[in-house]
C-alpha cells in the first residue's frame, strides 16, 4: 500500500464524498471514518524489503562469507557451509543430468538429516522446487499421489530408505548419501538459463495432511519465503553464531521456518534425533507447535533466547511461562500464507494472548460472510493479503478459486481465506477465536470450542486443554497434566461461560496425543472419549 495513502488515513478524517476516491476508499465506505483509519493502520503490515529475494541467494551469501562455519549438525555429524554448498552443487549436477530444470518439482522422501538439506538446496540450484515427505509416516499411496501430482521425474531419498519409496516407470530415485560420496562429480551447480532462479519461482510444494480427502499441494515461491524469513520478526533474530532447532516434521510448513530460516541467515541448524527435549535444551531459537512446547520441561530450556509457536491455539499458561525467560512469539498463519502472517512478542502481564499483527508486506482483514470489512472489535473471518499469499493449489483450480480471491483492498493482488476467526483489539493486535470449523452448535446454541478450552486452562493446575464436539448435544474435553482436576476445570467453565458450554466429560491425561506434525490428534481423542463413555457411567445429555 502506498505510504502516502497510509499516512493520510492515519492523520485525518475525510468527508465521505472526498474519501471515496480510490478503490480502497470505496471498499471501506461501510465503516465509520475512525474505523477506516484503523482498518489500514491495524491491517497493513510495514513495508520492508527482504534482505535477499531468493532463499538460495541467502544461503550462497553465507557459504561465501563463512565457509568454515557449521551449517548443520545431526547427532555426531556436522557439515560446514562450504561442504554443504559443494555437496548440493554435485547433486544439482546429477539432477540436471536427469533433465530437471527451472519450474520442475523434485520429491524429497526421507528422514531428518544433513542429506535432507543437501537435497532441498540441490533442487533450488537447478531452479526446481522440492516436495518433502517423511518416509515411514506418510502412507505409500500418499507418496505415489504426490509424485504423480507434481509430475516429478526424480525422487531424492536415503540409501537405507530406497526400498520404502514407491517409484513409477518414468521416475528415477537418487540416494543422496550415495551421491555425496561420488568421485569426479563437478562441484559447481548448473548455471544455464533453464536453471536460474527467480523470486517468483516455486521453492517448495507442501501437501496438506489430507485429513479431509486427497492431499492438496500448496505452491510456495521464493518471494513468499523471503518475505517472512528475510525480515523481522519472522527471522526470529537468526544469525551467524546462533543455533536453531530442527524438531518438526519435514512435511510440515513450519519445518521450512527452521531449515530455510537458519540456512539463509547464516545460523547453525541442530537436527534432532529421537529426543525433541535433548535438542530443545541446546539451541538458541526454538520453533514448535504449542503441543510440542507444552511437553518440554521449560526449566531446562532457559538458555533459549527466542521461541515461536504456531499451528494451533496456544494455552495462556504456556505463553506466560516461556515469555518469562525468552522472547516468545505467538503466531498464526496457514500453509497457504507461507508459514505465518502474524506475530508479536508476548509478555506475562499482557491483558490478552494475541496472535500479534501483520508481518512485513502482509495484510489481515476481518470480514463478514459477504467479504465486507467489519468494525474494529467485531468478530469475523480473517483473510490474508500481501506477499505471504502463495500461488494456489497444484492442479486444483476449483479449490484455488474458492480459497484465493481478488483482493478488493489491494487491486491486482490476491487474498486468502484462512477460515480462522479473529477480531482487532483496541491497540491493533489480533485476538484469535479458533477455526470457523470449531464454531459448533450444541443443543442449538453456538459454542466456540477454543473458548471452552481457554476456560479450562484458567483452572489451577491445568496447563493445556482441548475441547471437541462429541455429538449435537455433548462436548468432551481433555486436560493435562494428569494431576489437573477435571472437577475444578469443569467448574472453571461453569464460572465463565453459559451452561451449554459445559463439557459432559473431562479427562485428564499426562500429555495430549500429537499427530506426526506435532498438532493435537483430535481423531484419537474422540476415540478415547467414546471408549471412556462406553466403559463408564457417564450420562450423555
């Protein structure tokens, strides 16, 4: 958005006949003059130029500047920026020999490893994008589907996993660890016009978990990634000399925050083995879902300088604990808006736990069902605009047209429907009220599941809670740790919310179960609720 219009709207109130001159002004005519100003000052992030316009340029800068610095470590294995660059160049040469070029997609089917980094960098060096999946977690049919959907001609893996990777007749499998040991391969990446990266080229294709059907590939560009990873606060202060944890599933968009963020900012990536806690206790920067962070002993992580969570609602007790000893970001943003598009440091004395403000060059709009701006403070669906908005879904124009719309507030751009509910606070932060899907009806009343969970977490001894719709008349809830008292937690809901928000069943668990991507496993919890109801004397409403 032009600075002139932003400054004008923030400084004075125009008469309606003067104000409604530009497309933005016309789009805001349903708001009061004060809310028109705040719609812009709250919803438009600062304009900041990313330090690099492709992830590869960021990595190349630090590979040249600090060749001997450790780029990554995994257990006892370490690799310098220079050696990582050389290995990626050699693999890029093999990819080029297989015909991989700019605009193609390379499947990356493996486990967390240094070779994983070699693979994704090699794909970028020939102008291609990478599509990551964790072998042993992703079903075989999903791996086949992703390879077909991306039209990948090469699948990169590890030698010990080759037998677990499905391969079509027109595809080639390359074991990265074997390729890294090859002699006589050139250590310079291909540099022809068919391989040269541009900011609007795809960097990765991330597939949704597929819980509602066939996984959909989200196409993320280098411009998208650099906009969050090469500006503050999305870079989380990553720089040479700092250690960044790599604890998340490689198929999860937040893993790119860890890996690409560290490598394009000159930090050292610490790749975890089986123990998340062991890695978390020896890094400076930690990125996680709230469920993962809640399973860690915060007292053993006081050396962490910066922590960030996203992917699911964050319990207030968790945010207060971690923000007491490090800079703590509660963030939000679906895969389609490039990892996160809002962030702000939290402090224990803040009146609410918000998801922050729009990150640089990004916008957030709170709209009604007809895509009209809502007054400041009124709850509605959040739409995301700006440089975070990805290219759309791979080979799915219908779904793309449904979720990606023309941005009426920035003509010529796209905005994305996040399906998250939010409202602006008076100071310009966003309060998150869960997913549109989590706004349910119980006995004919509208219930916000995340609101019930927050009331449970307000009970003494309850660190995390999740509430689920069991049927049209009953809610079930789960709290942790196991020492939390279900009776006290239920009373906390009764004290704060109308009677129809009270869960029929509250179970206390040592730890809430997580999916492979580190989010709460709601399917498993519903099955646990069904089992508990079937074997107990709980009376349903």
